[in-house]
């Protein structure tokens, strides 16, 4: 099996390839129904097809499970959600240390490609960006509630360089950590 991308998934849909059942689902915009790849119902047009990793997400976007292939029963959406929740917890617990996607995937027991895709679909962020967000939230808390220096805060949240921390912080909040603290002090 190859890496899941749109053309691989589309081919699996066209050929009703059951090897892909459980790995993704496809939904049809015109009928508002979603199916597993092996479903024997008439294949939709490519332009009307969208792909999902978990049925919970398809349902959330207004699609109904097909009565013929019952994608809601085999997709194990809860397991997928549990895996993503676990990955989020692991990242949050160790937000200050670096990790690779490989390591994270091993810990949650899923291939890294599937994890990356699922994580992104559910959180809208990659695991790496999710970690950056956890670091930023923590840094705001420290800037607001402690008098620790910006350099110390950078180190606590896992950045070796406070210049780099400031750069990332600026991208997130539109000001530097120092400016952010000054604003707090002026309030
Ligand atoms: Zn179906």
C-alpha cells in the first residue's frame, strides 16, 4: 500500500479496494453520504468526492453513513479519536522537549503518516504546530504571572535561543514577549 494521498485514495474508491477500509472514508457532496473505500455503490464523480479519516468528522460536516457499507461501524472512530487525544496529551505533557513524529507515532501505536493526517484533520494543526501552540500558551502564562526573564521563559518552554523564541512569539501574537510584558505592566 502506498502513502495516502488524494490520488491513491481516489484510485482505491474507483477500484473498491477493501485494503483501504478503516484507513479513510469518502463522502459525496451531492448525496451527503459517506462510504468506506470498498463500497459497491456507484462511484461518485471525482469532483464531488471528499475524503475523511474518521467518520465522526464526516458526520460533523453533515454527511450520513451509507446504509450499504456502514462506514460508521468499521471505521472505529472512537479509537482514532482516542489516539489523537493521547497524542495531544503526550505533546502537552512534554511540550518543552523536542520529539519526532516517528517517536510520537510509535508511542500511540499508529503509522506516522496516518497519525499526521488524522491529527491534522481533527485539530487543524500538525503535531509540531500543536507543540508550538502549547509552548506559546505556556509562555503567555509565564509572562503574565511571573517576573522570570524572557530568556528564562524561552528556556523553560524549550527554546535554546530567546531570539528564536521572540520570533515565534511575534508570529503568534504580533508583538515580542518584551512588548507583551510591557503592555501587561501598563495595564
Ligand atoms: Zn457505501
